[in-house]
C-alpha cells in the first residue's frame, strides 16, 4: 500500500474527503518526524513507538574493494511495533498464539 492508497482507505473509513484525509495524514507524519528529530519519543498505544536511537561508530568494509572504512556515530529514527499491532499481524499470518492454551 502506498500513500495514495492509504489516503483512500482513511477517507473511506473516516467518511471524509480524500483531500481532508491527505491533510490529516500529512500533518501526522510531519508531526512525528518533527518530534523524533527533536529527540522525542512518540508513542501511539497499541500501534507502536517512534524514537531516535544512537548508533555507535563502527568499522565497515567497502564491498567493491574490501578496504576497511570508518562509519561515524549517528542518530537514526526507529520504530517498535506495539502489542496490538504485533498480535494483528501474527493473527493475519495464521501464527497467533492460542488464547486458550494452558500454561504449565
């Protein structure tokens, strides 16, 4: 699903126009990117958490030459899926844990 298809789905589910859905989705994405860029964590309960994570400096290899190169430390955006999101994906894949499984 691309952004246009997501906008169509939002417009249909929320009974709003595609233009309104586009404005809301764009504002949401921009707000999340701004917050994470400002070193803030954004938590959407059940969906997941967006946060900045620090990556340590490390040594890598140029795949063409095999020569060692230094990769500098940096901060990258990260997403961790929430429990409800994970459960829905597992259920759709037919791999959801049994709800009535007896614990030993």
